[in-house]
C-alpha cells in the first residue's frame, strides 16, 4: 500500500508564493504524493527537535519553506512555487507561466499588483490575499476560497498556450479556417474566418500569443456567426452591417429594403434582428455567445467571407479607396521612431520581472524621428542579445546589442516609476556607464524582435 500524504507544514500565514505552491501540489501532485489533495495545512515556525524535511516526507508530511529542506526556497535564492513546479515536473507547462511570474514579482519585488490605483491594489490578488489572511485564520479555508480562482486561470491559460493553438492548426489543416490580409483605410488587417464552437478561440486569435488577428469571423456548428474586431484598430463596420443585413433580408424574402443609413444603425433592427451592431465592442453579432431568442443567420459562410472582404476594401462612405503602393502608404504615415519590437513582452517580463509600476518591455529604438525608412527591413524577425540590466529608483532597462541603433547605449526599457518617461533609460544607462556600475551577465540572454516603426498610435511591421 502506497504512503498517504496527509499534512503540509508551512512557517507562517499564507502568502501568494505559498498559496500557488500548495495549489500546484493539490492540483498536480497526487501521482507523486498520494492523498495530497486532501492534506491539511499546519503552521510551524520551526520543526520538532530531531525532525527535518526528508524525515517528515517519509512520514507523509511535506514541509514547505522551513527547516532547510528540498522545498525551502530561502536557502536556494528562488521562489517556492518554482521549486514545487520542478519537483512535480510541471515547470514547462505554459499554463503556469503567468502564475509563476506573478508569484516571483510579488515575492522578490513586493509588487504583486503593479498599479498604484487604490481600487486595483485592493481588489488585485495580492490585496485580496492580505485581506483574507486577516479574517480567515484556518489555512485550509483560505486555499478553499482561492483554489477555484487559480484553477480557472490555469484552465484558460492552458487553452491559450496549448489547446487553442493545436485546435487552430487542426482547423487550418482540415480547411475549417482561413487567414487572409485586407487593406482598410490604408492599413493592413489580418482576417480570420473559421468554424469552431470554442468561445475562447476569437480572443486567442486576436491576442499577442495568437496570430494578432484584427478581424475574426467565427461560425458555430449551430450556424450562429459572429464578427469580432480588435477595438484599437477602429475598423469601420458600417458597410459590412449594411451588406449583411441586406443579404439576410433578401434571404427572408423581403422585397422592400430599408435605406443604407438605417441598415448601418447601431444596435438591433426589428426588421433584421439576426445582426446586432455593437459599437461598444465594434462587432457584428449574430446572437453572440448566448443567442437566446435570435435565429442563426441564413447567409452561407462563403458569402459572409466575400462581404467581409468587399466591405473592408471600402471606406465609411462606401467608395473604393485609391490604391497606393506600400512605399506610398509608409511615407505618408508619421514615423515617431524605428525600432526592433519585442515579439513577446510577457516572456521577457517573466525572465526580468519589472521593478516599477509603469511597465513597457516594448522595443529597442533604432532611430528617433527618422527622416526616412531607409535601411529598415520591415517585418524582419531576429534576436537581440541582452548583456546586462540597469535600474535605479526611477527606471529599469536591459542593455542590448542592437547593431542598427544609433543610441549611444542600445536598450529595452522594462519599467519606470510613476511620472517617469521611458526616455529616462538613456540617462539611466549613461549614469551607470559613467559610474562603472553595469554588471554584465555571465551568459547573455536573447529576445526575439521584429523590425518596423511606430507611427504615434501603433507598431507597423509590414
């Protein structure tokens, strides 16, 4: 009969790192530690005489952060949740990356919630944990309250980092998804058309870890079809609303059609309730996530795809825009700076948790306010070497090797204190170099980047 693990010992009240470590044990530890999901939690500031972590482990007791054992992070200079993740062999699970980054930032830098807004801090996880520790004295009850929240986060992150990418790849192979580009008001958009019942898919497709889609048209197996956009792009959907509503009315046998100005009206039209024009989210919804009382569209997905393509090729008035060359469109845009843009800021921030509330991890400047885009290889992907980190009470930046940069000390700004501009990193680097205070890494890190420019509103990389 295998040993049952019935107790977890911790040295003090629960804090984020300990809570996440216990969550890992209870969620993933049953195979290695049978019974751990039901183990009670005991607080002991020091172990009984003659006991240590290894001896207690043989008695069915897991000791965390006390007694210098295998799972005591104080002697190892690392966070407890990292040690537990490695002990369970789950450290490479992408669904845990944000939890580990959060606990590391909270434990090592004391900034679990970066925002200085008092409501954000009160209702952020660190603030809620602090509050619950003052009112609930039983550790098991604290875990009981927080476990569903952490489990829900993990479930969604697992979808985003593993399940959704696999599902989308499969949809592409089976011909259930299509990706294409369109020009809309001089800007390039990435459009995705797909058949899927997964309500998390559209959000992932639009996200930075997805394919950064600007428009997603998702049809469910029930026939309900929703068109969602990336709000920051401010895509004009009025012509699309007119075309979809017109086609729907024709398929319903209506001979007399409302005027175009009425068909592009926000909200729901009694004549064609199938398509709701939601200006707040800039979407066209055929029932949304919960299509109660709304009929699925009769328009075939192939027709909807054509409507999307043709509508986006027009401006708000319905006129075809004058075709411009790529060079013309770039030259007419304001160029604030050219840069190597960080492809995945979240990954960079996981390696280098920010030390200040204002977080960036966005780019390494090539030229500020350039006179032209000469020499810029739009969309070129590469890596930059990170050779050192420099920070003080105002700023926090990584020193990088960027051969294209005209900066004296090429860098990536990670974070700044409130009221401090990211441009402060230039001064920060200069002071550190002059004082010979730069501590170079023994082994440089690397960051993936993509070349382009910033026009004052968005990154342009194609």
